[in-house]
C-alpha cells in the first residue's frame, strides 16, 4: 500500500493549520529547558521537566487544529517529566 492515501477524500479537504509553534532554537542553550517547561505549563498542565542535557536541551511544540479537533506534537530531547 505504499504511496496510497488511506484517508477519505473529505478528510483531506478539511482545513488544517499550525496555529502555534514554540522552539528552543532561538533560546540561549542554558535557558532552553526552563523555556520549554514554561511553555508546556502554560499550554498544557503544570509539570516539572528534568534532563541530563539541561545546558543544551532542544525541543519544539506544534499546535494546530483540524476543524474542531485540537492537535499538538512535541518533539524533544530525552527528558523526565513529572506531573
């Protein structure tokens, strides 16, 4: 089935957009972990985040919507999250 679109045609016609994007790319390496933690707390829930790479942590958060369905994707270096 490689190359075949498995979604119904009407699903492809729905409006899809990325409305919010956060990235540590433009944040000083020493501030990246606390930055993305603050973003996650404001966007989702209060949490704590720990990583061995705290001085060069990398992460991205995408949030968007398909009609009334809210979606998000979090791409991050390895970390421990406690809620």
